């Protein structure tokens, strides 16, 4: 999976990272906007990338509405 975080905002009060990422997986292009709860603030670009990677991996593991896995 290749992706780029196009925007990200960490809300200190709620401890949520709101992000938008675009990329390609299995030949299909995607754009995802979502939020994820963080235990620690993602202070560095590397941490931000890892948080989004884990969130995207989790999202792509879920079955689609048709019941197929991607």
C-alpha cells in the first residue's frame, strides 16, 4: 500500500487525529478522510505516518458492503 497524507490535524482536547490520505492499493486509487483516537500526540512526521498507516490497514481489513474483502 502506498499513500500520502494530504492533510492532518491533531485536536489536543479530544486526542483525535483528523486526516486525509490518498494513495494506491492493488491497482486502485483511493482517498480516505477519517479520524483516529491517539494515546500520544503524533509529534513527528514519522509518527503521523505510522498512525495513518495503522488506521488505513485497519480500514482495508474490513469487509466491503458487498461482503468482499479488498
